[in-house]
C-alpha cells in the first residue's frame, strides 16, 4: 500500500513559489501511481505530478496530492539501431546524459540545466537554441500516459496521434506521463566560441549568424549596445577550456550578487553593473570544447524571476530594438543582464510556442540578490506589451499574465488541446490554480 506524507513543503528552484500538499507521494511503480489516483478519486482530491521542481512559476504547485517522480528514474530500453532511448518519466536529464554516453548516444539539444526530469522538461516546452533544432519535446517519439480513469495510453505518431500531438507539451494536465522515448543522435563534441559584438551588428547580420553556427545565441546587456555572441558547433577537437579566472574562482559571483543587492537601493547603478560585467567577462574571445551536454548546460547560480516569450523569427530585430528604445526612454525602468536571445525551428505540437513558425525566444531576468525581490513590474509590463505586439507566445513554465482569452488568439490548436484534456480528465483531477488561469 503506497504511503503519502503530510506536512511536506514544496518550493520551486528559484524559491519564488511553494505549496503545502495535503499528501506527498514518491511512488516506485506504476501500480503505486494507480493506487494514488484511485485514492484521489475516492476522496475527490486533485493531483499534481512534479519532476525536478525547476519551473519558475506555480505550474507544479498544489494543495491536493503531489506525486514526486524522482524514484521512477530508470532507463528501460536502448535501441542502438534506431538510436532511441526509453526512460521512466522521472529520470533527471543530468542522469540520462551520463548514461547515454555509455551507448555512444546523446540528445541533439538541451536546455541550460539538466536537473530537470524528462516529463517535466518536455511538459512546459523547454528549449535551447539552433534554428535547425526544435524545442526539447520535438525529440520525443513516443510516451505513455496514465489517465485520470487509470487507463495507460501508448502515444506516438502511429498510435493515439492526436493525444501525442498534445502530450509532448502537456503542462501536466493530461495525466501522469510514465515513460518517454527520445530520439537520440550519436554522441558528439561541441566547440563553444564566444566573442563580443554590438546589438546593431548582430541584428543587421542575423541570418548570417544563424547560418554560421548550428547553436547560435546571443546575450544582450540592457542599457547598452553590448552583445556577447555564442557559437556552438560540432567539432572533432579534444576537450579544452579557456575559462575565466574571474568566474572560476567564484569572485565574479560574489561581487555581482553584492552589487546587485546594493543596486536595490541605488537602481541607477544597474546600467553600470551591466556595462562593467560585460567589460570584465565578455570583451575577450573565449573557447571551450567538451561533450555536447557539458557545453549546452551552464551553471545558473542566482535565483531569479524570468520571462521568456517566443516571437516569429522575422520580428527579432524590431522587437529587440523596441525593447531597447523603451528602456532608453524610461530611465526609471532597470533591467538586469543578460537578455538571452535564442532560436528554434517550427514544429507541429499543439501548445509549443514554436507551433508552425520558426521562432526567436527572448529571455529577460531580474535576479533576487540574497533572496531579495527587485521591483520589476514596469520592465515586465513593457516587455510583455512588446511581445504581444509582435505575436509572442510565453514560455509555459515562466512568468506571464496570459489567460485562456490570450491563448485562444495565439494558438490555433488551443481549442483542440482543451477538448483532448477534457476527454482525458473530465473531472479536472490534474488541474491547479495555474492551469485554471490558462485553461479557463
Ligand atoms: C536554472 C534554470 C534554468 C532553466 N533553463 C531553461 C532553458 O534553458 N530553456 C527552457 O526552456 N527552460 C529553462 N528552464 C525552465 C525549465 O526547463 C522548465 O521549467 C522545466 O519544465 C522544468 O522541468 P522540471 O522537471 O523541473 O519540471 P517541474 O517544474 O517539476 O514540472 C513542470 C510541469 O511538468 C509536470 N510534470 C512533471 N512530471 C510529470 C509527469 N511525470 N507527468 C505529468 N506531468 C508532469 C508538472 O506537473 C508541471 O506542470 C530553466 C529553469 C531553471 C530553474
């Protein structure tokens, strides 16, 4: 008999959202998950499944039953010929990356961190960059879903294709994802090259940057023209690194956090901090070579608030220039660095921000130095206004103020997703406050 614990406090990675689930479960088998759902049905409770708890919103919160999938983390099958791996949905991508290297395999693309679970990562549409590459869920070729009624559905292009089209970005509201099959590629090394540039140069030559590097992205330092360009490309070179002593010895982190904290009292310092850190860290050329996942992933040390909308790729220049102009004309609005600009290929997943269009993601942040919230409302509103104007779709895991009305306008497949959800979960067992806001 599966046992749930009371009194557990859940907090997301950034410590910006938390909840106190009535009962907290860590099942070790599908049978146990079925038991939990049965108990929830009997007691009329809601259920939320949680992966790595990294979502910077309340998407994984509940005061009902919480199912933490950390013990359902095995690799079930590796098909060397097809280069596919089937995993239990709770496996952390950091564990999967290491295991895949034993088979000479890798995921073709990853987000900035791998301490996310397989199902959690795909569920909110985690993405990285590279215009030839889709978001993480496009690497999924099959998954199994345990529905509210206790039925297990095997979903792929060839089986329950409609549900599959919805379930790769599932928001945690279609059922419990039990297993996922990823399409992998042969293990590869990446060379990362970083060099300084200006916003004008990068925006004027965007196509050429996108062509020149497979995983091109750039960091813009708000309140300035400064940009750091990052190219990542396949290489046959051996691992090496030209690291920054400033970061390596963590001096940079301590200093930055302290200065950001000081700037909470003296906000006019923020543009100087942005320029100073660009000068210290990003003005010289950097290079490193390593296994792909070690290059895709980087350390995010600071807790932060974050928004990350995807706009049609052809709007990149206009949107960024408008954000820059807005900041210039509103000196009281301050923006922490960097604005991270990434790209992803169009796909056909119903709630993917890249649904049917090549996209540019523009990620803005406000750090929380020593856990202190920095006023961000004006920046947030200005950014959201610009993103909406250019047809943006917000990242499902990050901050946004959109509701069903907005999503109906920006997602052609939104009604289809909602009707699939209503069929799979007619009583709303898998809903929570976040989902009620976006689905109703
Ligand atoms: C430091 C940091 C860096 C990040 N970098 C990036 C980035 O580069 N790119 C990007 O796009 N995003 C990024 N994110 C966001 C992150 O990728 C997403 O929030 C992702 O969804 C987190 O995965 P998780 O396993 O922690 O999911 P959780 O936050 O635990 O859950 C996310 C959703 O999935 C559902 N869920 C989880 N497991 C299951 C399951 N088995 N069955 C059904 N539903 C389930 C939950 O209910 C919830 O709705 C970052 C976040 C942080 C904190």
